[in-house]
C-alpha cells in the first residue's frame, strides 16, 4: 500500500487538535465546550482526504474500506466464541488496534513523525475503539438476557447484513438497541434510530450502571401494577440520582424514561411469564 | 486541558499516547455533560438542505456527481452515518 498524500479538511484547526489530544490523554479533563470541539474534530477529520495507491478517498471511506472491511467480521466471529467476552474481548480489541497501527506503519509514505499521518491513525483507532467496545457490550448483554431467562430474538452479529439491521433485538414485540455509551442520546442521532428501547450504561462517578432507556411506546408496554407510572420528571443531571428508579427526561421535545437494567429485566420477565400462563390456559 | 496538540508530541510520546489509548477502557464522562454539549452543538448547527439527483441503472441508484454529500451507488454518507438505500419496486 502506498500512501500518496493526506489533505486535511481546511476546517480542521488548532482547537480541534487540542481537543483530540485532550481526549486521547484523559477524557475526564474535557470541559463541555471541549466535547463540542472533539465531536466537530472527528466529523471534520472524516471529511479529510487520503490518497492511497492513487485513489482519493475521505478518511471515513478509508476506514470503511480498509479497516472495517478487513477487521470487523473476523473480530466479531471470534468475539462470540470467547468465554469471557469482556476481558478476552478487550484483549482482542487491543490486538486489532495494534494491527491497524502496523498496517499503516507498513504503508509506503506513512510516518508517525508526520502530523497528518498521526491524525489518520488516530481517526482509525477512535472508530475501531467505538466499534469494538460497542459489540463487546452487545455480546455481554445478549448473554445476560439469556441467562436471566428473558425471551428475545437477537440479530446475528456475525452476519454482516444482520449487523446493519436497524435494531439489535426483538422482545415483547418491541425493537431494542444495545448501546455501549449514551452518546446516541442526542436529538440528531435519536432521529435516525427507530428502536423502542435502548440498553446502555450511564456513567456515574466511577461506575457504569446498566440502564434501560425507553421511548413512550416501550414504557406503555412495561408499566405494570403496582409500579404503574411511578416515574419522576428529571433533568439529565438528576437521572443519575434517581437510578435505578424510573425517571422521565427530555431530549429536545422527546420524552424518554430511564430505568435500572435489573428493574427493567424484572418487568419484562413478569410480562413474559404472565403471557406464557395466559397462553397455557 | 493543556495547550499542546498532537503535532507537538515527540514520536516516542505519540506512540505512548496511542498505546495508552488502545489499552484504555471506556470513556468516563457523565451523560449530562456530554449530552448538554451535544445539544448546544445541534442547536448551533445551521439547518442545511441539499438535493441529490441521479438515475437508476440496472436497479442501482447512481447519484450525479459532484454531489453535496459523499455518495456511492446506493449509498450516501451523512456525518458519521453511512446510508445504504434498499428500495423495492412497487407496481
């Protein structure tokens, strides 16, 4: 592979570089405006151009064609066979990240002394981490749901076409997505998702408790006596204080309910068992 | 956050930064901070309307280029989202 040139998007500037370095070093040091800058930096880098073997493509296309196409399916095929998806999955994720580094290092014209090349590597590793962490969490949740006795239909993430399905699982007739972080909870991203509920993690202090986030359609199915509609209105900051209890918060004008994952599972189980009894009669 | 950028790092420091990032667990950020930041970003973002034109050739949608978004046959990219079009013909 010959890396002929990199043309950073002209919108990429000093503050972007600063936010990226701050994030890579320690994301906890980022202030609110730094997160805005980081998000913009990743977007702008995605629009930057790399010319490889004479072919001009944007960073995001380069990632899709060279990194995702080469590493994603083998990683997932291995991930689903691991006994400890979390620990072994993280090691597999890190091994692929090292491999991505070696792949770029091996390209003629690539040098870690060059800032543009560094940014291409950072872009690829940023998205690889997001991809791998997301699927590790998904496998962990699928296994936990099965171990808890919930009935659900999950997409087969080793099949590429199923991986790109618009939802990850079906349960009680509701479509669900498993999200490794709450980054999807923005009005823009939610507008692209049509799932009824999401399983995610809500960072509080030094912990990441698992949380179910429900649209009103899903809450209507899950609200059961005696806990019918026991929800408190909350700001985003207050959700963490109420968890694992249920709270309603707004993203733009969209009402969402946050509920502890274990509490959500109990409600689902109750409904599924009640449904089984009804069908047995 | 320091005033340094990735460019300012020695190659050795950059390699160490990458090694540490690869080994790092997950992003430690409280949703209220991140999501408030993103809400600000979304509000500040101007509404942009673009028009994609193209033709259907052998069942594939071929967009006219240059296009205002990155496009491929049956595919377009909007921000970090790859949109793959799978349309059905209905008589």
